[in-house]
C-alpha cells in the first residue's frame, strides 16, 4: 500500500526532462540516517546524472512506514510516501517507480528480527529483492548492510573479504541481501552497491532498546544533561561512525563507476574503534553534565562481542571513503546536527 | 499440493513407536542423487536414532515433483509423494511432517535458475526456509549446497572458510540457503548441516543440458558405446565426486554430533580433481567403445572456469568424509550402480 503525500513543488513533466535528470528514492527515509541523507540530497548534493555528469537530484522521493517530513528548503520537488515494504506488491511498486538512484535504508533491526523472523525476512530480504526485480533502467541501488554480517571467531582486523558468518538473524538477512543484490546486478536488474556500516552514532530523540542505540545513548544522554547506564563494561571495544561519515560514504559509493566496485559489490565502511570508557571521557571533555554508570547486560554484551572490533576496508581508501577523523570529530558531528542547544541544558 | 502414494507397507501405528524410531524425509528423491540415497537408506543404512543410538530408518518418505518409485525390498514403510516445493504451503506442510531427519536435495539447477530466477528462488531459498520454519522437534536437516557458491578470483585451493562469491544465480541461492539454515539452526527450528558438492558423476539416462551433466556425459556416453563431444577443452580441471562418495558423506554428516559441526554448519565435500583429458583416458582404459571429441563452448567453459578447481576441506577428514580414492574408483562406482550392461553394448 502506497500513500503519496503530494510533493511540495510540482513534479517535472516528461517533456522537461534533461539528460542529467536524476530521480532519487530513499527508503527508511524517516529514520536517523535517512533523514540526514535526505537533508543533504535535498540541499543539492551532487549525484551522478544519467548523462555521466554530476548534479543535484532533479526529484526526491522519501519513503517510510509513515510519510517522512519533507526537508525544509529542498532544491527540487520532494514526494513523501507512506509504504510498508513488508507487502510484496508495495515493494515491487516502489522498485518500478523508475528511480535512477535508490538508497535502500529500510530494515527490521536486530531485536525486532529476533522477535518476528518472518516479518523481518519480508523487509530485509524480500523487499529489496522485489524492488530490484521490478526496477527499470538499471538504477544504482545503494544498500546499507552491517557489521552484523560478521560473527564467530573473528581475526584482529575484519576486512572486506572475510567470510561473513552472522550470529544474529539481522546479520544473516544483511549477508543474504548482499549476495542477492550482487546477483541481481549481474543479471542487469540493478547496479547494486552495498556498504557495511559499523555502529552509527548518534541517533537523536528518546532512547530505544536497539543495540546500537544503547551505545549511541552514551553520547547523546550525558551531552543532553541526563544520566545514562552503560550495558557494556568500560573496556569493551566498539567500531563507530558518525552519521556524517556514513552519508559522505554513501554519496561517494553512488558516484563510483561500476568497474571500480570491489568484488561482490560490497565493502566495509572503515570505522573508528574506541572503548566505552573512551566515549565516557570524550563526552565529559565536551562538557557533558550527565553521568555514565555501568551495569553490564549479558545478552547485549554477547551481541556486541560477536561484532568486529577493528572493522577495516582496503577497498574504501582508494574510493575516498574514510572513517571519522577522531572521537571528538564524531561527537562534534552529533552536536552540530542533532544536539544543538542540549549541552548543559 | 501434496499427493501421497500409499506406502507399500503400513505405516507404524503411534503405539508401536520405539525410542529409536527415525522418520526420514528426502526431497528431490526422484533425482540421480536422491534415488541413490533412498536406495541406501531403504536397505537399512544406520542413521542416528532419537534415543542417541543408530539404526535403520523406521519410515521413509520420498518426495519429488512426480512421486518417486519406491526402492525395491525396503526394510521399512516407504511413502512416495508428489509435491511442488515452489508452492509455499506445500513446503510448509512437508516441513511439518515431523521427520527426524530431512535430506533436502530438491533444487532448481544452474540453467533453469538463469531462465526463471523467481521460480528458482522459490525452490532454492523459500522452500527450505518454509520447511525449516514449519519443522517440529529440531530435525537434522541435511542440505546439499554446491561448489557454485564460490566464484571470482579463487586461490589455488578453495577451502571451507573462503568467502563465497557466487557467479551464478544457482550458486547465489545455495550460498543464501547456507546462511539461512545456519540462522534457523541457531534459532532452534532445525539442526542444519550443509555439504557443498563438487561435480557429481555419473547421472544415468539420456543427456541433459545441465552443466554437470555435460561433464557426466563424458563418462556415461563412451562407456555405453556412444560418441560424445566435450564442451570443455582437454586441459580443463574439474573437481569430481561419485554419487557413492556423496551418499557416504551425507550419511556421515547426519551422524556427526552438533558440537563437531564446522563453523557456519557447512563444509566442502573434498573432491578428486582431474582434467577432462584424464577422464577421456580413464573411460578408454575401462573399455569404452564410444569416442570423445572436443568442441569447446564459451558460455559453459565460463561457468566451469568460475568454479573451484581444487575443492578441499580441512573439516571433512576428522569427520570421516573423504573423496573418491581415484578416477578409476569413481568410474567403477558409476558402472556398478548405473552402467551395468552398457559397456560394449
């Protein structure tokens, strides 16, 4: 079921099309990452055009379970659509929209996937499959995969070419979708590109039980003046990226020529590896007035310990895809975009 | 849709159940491997029982698109069922049958999967998913995966732990099903075990366009007195296993305790690597009267060159899973089981 919210500017009529027209579709556009990406594209971030040049998107469609808010002051028409990707016909209809670039960010996350494996399979695997099968014009299809594709006994550095052996249903679905999208690319349905994300911080808003948000909360809450309890001990190593670093990487990945893609069309986003204790010290140095306590939770620690600690990519550097420069830069990204007015409040 | 052919002996009544009762279900049981496996199990091959001991199956159900022939002289009741696994309800119904051991051999092979990707996905991925989700009692679920999960730039030896990067839709589906079955095992639906098969020879009967049968024909046809044309040049290396070696491996794998399973619950079946020229010489040495000509076909050569040449498994040896002893032993397996009366005819 698709519900369109009329775009805030009229959609360009077919006879107005130019060779560089670029229709962009973002799924999961109402989420933390989706909103950041939509803002940057709406502001005119250069994207590869159908004529081989680069320019802003000519049209942007934002899709989520509830219709996302259109970004203020968009430089192009923006359509906001409510759609449940778990419905096969909806996924196929979105795929058939004729987008030149699809950023597929919608997903059922770790805890939901454990609770409702069938529903998660529908969103995480079937939805991108049906979108890609229905796609026209071989769109660039950017897929956000995850650090969670890795598990088991990991070497000190988790590289692009390590065998994925996921320890969760969510990681399994992501590893499966990577393989599926590479095959759909080989068959010419799409030009698929998968980026494996580390723990992305810092989602704004109220805390959620999502594993990554339990870690994000260690940055967000103290900086907003609230105390927080870490479910992980201080010495736990976690690989992080700011939302800004992820958005930059997605925009770099979409611009890469097909010949430059890594084997399997997938790469790790290089991450900044820090301890939970270092996060606590860094937010304090930034003036946080909330405190961080520690009450380790075994199940959460188990999930996080199954993830790579040093999450690296030899493929990323030549493509200009880089981690955050420092933990302080990563926190600054949060404060600049999501945390303004919260420090000391 | 399930169509049951009544078993040739009455099914044991519930009050006759013993602790060692072992219900076995084989899908794809009408195929080359399925028939061999069914014959061996019907003849009383020892299988792990529900009481921890070993014994013959107490009941055997054989499933394929058309109901398989029951093996002659079976030591237990045998039900023969026609079922289309592409139908979700049928797959779920089979999974819910309460089998203690499932050998899932049904598949849509390479060329069919390229022609009809959606139908192949239904059989290769959705069917085992629905069977496993519907399973009761945590059955041992033995999955025949394939050498085709590997592709790209392969090292000299393809080991269990190499990253799968399939070059075909069929290989993609097998790699996906491996990941999915490991996750369904983690979640306790099944006790899944995947065995990656090399090229299995020698299917009897008329030649088919299947890639593996084009290679099998190089053994079968000359030994039956018929000329054959090889689509691959003489120097092409191919990793082979006899049907006998595969059946022995499947019966070993089903008997392994869960703790002894390799990471990801999957291992390569060690293969015998030979050249096409060596196959030609070996069948001639066995008295073949048909000749082998050469007319390389680029598309087929491309598929085969994407497969591992030396397909090895460090995990197999400790479990007692071994390749054929020699090319001559492999050909002898064919002659003993499928080729009797054909030599020199």
